[in-house]
């Protein structure tokens, strides 16, 4: 019998090369929150954790917003 995937690829998570991930834009959209509030919460959580934990679990990236230009995103 085939085992079900623990984290099937959805609109919230992606699976690339066996790596399960999401980004702050998807989290904000999924939970109907403002992206800036999600980023603020991620920053707060990162400050409360060790640098090693933060480096393993969060990565800063950029994306191009057609209305605002270049923006920050956390994945």
C-alpha cells in the first residue's frame, strides 16, 4: 500500500528536491493576513531563537511586486 505524503504539495507548501518549504507571501494569503504582519512576526520569532535555528528555518529573498517594485520575502 502506498503511504500518503505527509506534506502534499499544495498552494501553501511546495516540494522541491525533497525539501518542503513555503514563503511568507503564501502564509499571509492562506491565513488572510497582511504580508507586513507576517514578516513582523517572523522577525520577532527569529529574535527569540538561536541564530542556528533561524538560519536553518528562514531565508530572506526578494520578489518583484508589479505595483511596488522590489520587495522582501521570507521563505
